């Protein structure tokens, strides 16, 4: 299998795991929109059960933090993959299972109104043990709803 | 209505709003366990849909951050109530609706294994505009799963 | 006095206060490099007393956090000025004195090696009470040493 | 050398390094007050050059964050020592040199007024690679000035 073919296979497996196998991702309706190594994106639709403020109808803060957390984790994982291109597929997948958030800061900038939302992750630094990522959450009108910064164990 | 009776009424209304009216709190199964002014507590049961790591079966990070966020908000709200005891009930309830998280840090200390989880909030500082709270999440074996620190708009 | 002349006067006064009147800024050698409303910059030279790790000779973490904190505060202040252009000069200066950091996160990405360092602040959100800013610290080779996110009381 | 004697020697060396050899610690006047494994303490005196707000005369935020950062690092280091009691002294000292802050959150709760200040560090979790600590800064009247939470690389 060529390196490119293995890459495609890895990304397809990650996509399946993320979208289908992580129970709480399904509750939130999180779907990978792009597995670009430099800035992966995760998307979800507004749905009534994701509401926090029942008078105003905007997203619950916990939905925002969950979307930001998993997108930061994806960015951390993909950032490490770029550096470890020669590992076998199994080792790479195992790494995905070992990924863990050390800590996360979320800044809630504007109320979460919108039809759908998209979180984009950016790697600030990848090391052998720890990766640091920045995440932005926009709504469908490209308004910046929240940002996050997270540290992740990657190895 | 005496001040004590009004207090009880306020707390009963907050409990109903929190447990029944906030859609995403219901998805998570969050229930107020105590509205102690100094350290309110929120509890939820482990359920299959709250899982993040489907191999190990522990809580999704987003569930942890959501529980920590709302418990910090409760602590901020109750901390302000202590200072503003003489406001009419309607004003107090309106304040609850205006409560907003400015930012939140979460430290994920141990994997979220357990039968049920309890988050406890502590006020570090309340001002006229901003309150700062610290939150601890323990499991049913009293293991410290995660901590948080959050700043909230309260007025 | 025209509005533009008042602007220039305000910025000149801020520059003097920042560079000359804040004792610990002088200890660090912090100097305003630009008071651009959208991304102000603060600069300082490496000096032996700013070292943390005496074996390797890089910046102390406290120097990094101090530079990031004050640059975030400047960005918050200037972001609010843009919105409140019609206030008299005295009111604007008073606002500068009332500026306060609520909380700050710093991510230390790379050891602080370099001849000089520059922190740039960006406003993520300005409100009537609270502003949120992001800050980047680069060295003279444009390597990203650290980033920060801070919430500031602005009114 | 007995294990207890080695412990004392290690702590004495750490104290010397911290107080005498780290240039910016000397600028701040930071002195180790206690190397208790469970909650080390660092102390410093108010001095004119540590002031941030020259009108009110309180501590610069950067002094607060620096004191919190180094105290959190000490707590992380000592927390790891408890777990690795059997390492030779040289290995332990090398570990001290490798200690690095990944990220830090600081909450500035009250203006830094006082004659002297004391930061106390608490370990929330120690692992093989990463330790998480919480830090409190009080003034000489036992008023809580600021708190912090930090993640540190320890191995």
C-alpha cells in the first residue's frame, strides 16, 4: 500500500470512528467536515435539544465546549500524524485512541445562534508528548461564537 | 412573604428551570443536588450516550465540561444572591436568565469512570459585574475527575 | 481640538504612561512599539536579569506572562476606544486606569530565546464591561514563543 | 547517604537554585518559604519596582503571574519526587532543570495590596509526563489575591 493510499485509509477510519462510534458525538450530531492536516473542521446542526437558554434559544455552553474540545483533539492528532508519517496504520489508530485532553480554555464570545456551526482547529505546537491547539467556532453566518485553546497528550 | 419564604421559592424555581427547562441539561441528565449558597452541587448518572471513548467506556470530555460550566454558573448566581438579598423575586429570576459564561478552563485529571458524578461549585470572588468560581467533579467513589475555573457575567 | 488631534494626544499619553510610569514595565523594559487600534504591539530586549533557566539562558515564564498580560490589556483598551470615540480625553484616560485583567491563559510553546521579543494583541470581543483579547509573543526571528487569551474589565 | 539525608540535600540544593541562581526570581525577590512536598510555599516582599498601577500602588499582574507560575512548578516537581523517591540525586536535579510550564491560567481576584505575599502550590495530579497544580496567592492579611492552575512537563 502506498503512503498516500494508507493516508486515505487512515483518514477514512478516523472519520468513521469520530462520526459513528463515539456515542456523545452522535448525541451532538458532530460530523467531520474536513480532515485537512493543517486545519480540520467539524460541523453540527442546531437542534432543539442542544439549547441552553430556553427563552432565547441559543446553544448550551456545554455543546460549544464539547465541539471545541473534539476539534482541538483532531487537530492535535493530525498534527502529530504529519510528523510520524512512517508509522504503520495500526500504530496510528492506536495513537488516536490514546489521545487525551489535558486542559482546555473556552472563551464564549457571542450567543450561539445559527442554523449550523463549524469548528476549525489549528495546531500551535506539536511535541512528542504534548500538542497545543487553537480552535474557532463560527456559525453559518461566519460570526465567531467561541474560541478555545487546549493541551493534549499525544503519545 | 418573608425573606426566608422568598428564598425558598426562588431556589425551588431555579431548581425547576435547571432540571426541567434547559433542554441540554435534560440530555445530560443534570439534576441539582444542593442549592447551598456556598457550594451548590449538580449530579448526573453515567449513561451509554454520554461515553466518549467507546473502547474504555468513560465520559466524553464535553459532558465533563458541560457539567462543570453549569455548576460554576450556579455558584456564581447563588454567590450574587447572597449579596443582593433585598431584590424582588422577579429581579432575581431575571438575573438567572442573564447569567453568562465569559470563559472557562477545564483540567481533565482522570478518565471519567463511575456510576454517577457530582460537580460542586465554589465562589472565588463576586463583584457587581463578574463572578469567578472554581468547580470540582468527583465520581461516586470520590475520585477527582476534573476541575474547572470560570468567569461569569452576573449583572 | 479635532477628533484626530485628540486621538494622537491620547495615544501619546498612553505611550508615556505605559513606558515611563508603570514601575514593573520599566523593570522588564517593555516599550510600546505600535498603538494600532486593531493590533497594538509591545517590544522588549533580552537582558540577563530576565532569564529563568540559568543553564540554557532563556526568558523566565513570568516575563512572558507579564508581556502578554499588558499587551492584552492595551488591545482591550484600544478596542473599547474605537467604540467610544466621542468621550472626552479625561474620561478615556480614566478608563485606562480602571482597566483590569479578570483572567489570563498563557501557553508556553517554545523556550524564550532571542535578542528581542514582540507581543501583538488582537481583540476577540469588546463589550461594555468585558473585553476578550488574544496575544502572540514572537522573538526577533519570528518564532512563536507563547500565546495568551485574556478577559479584561473595561468599564 | 540515607534516603532522608539525600532528601534534605536535594531540598537544600533546590532552595539555593531557586533563590540564588534564577535571575528573574531575584528581580522579584522570590524566596522559598517551605518545600513541603504537599504544598510548597514561595514568599516575596512588596517593593516599589513591583508596582503596576502607579496611582493605587498595587502589584503588577506580571509579578502575580510569575510568582504563581514558579510556585506551581515547584509543586509539580515535589509531587513527582514523592513518586520517584529512589532516583539518584543527580537524576532528581536534572529533572528540576527539565521542568517546563505547558500552560497556566491566572485569575486575578483582588488588587495586589500588601506588605508581603505568599504563594502556595497544590498538586492536582502527577503523571509520568505531565503534572497539574493549583496555586493560591495570599497577602500578609490572608486575603486571596489570585489563583492559578497550571500544567507542567515533568519528565
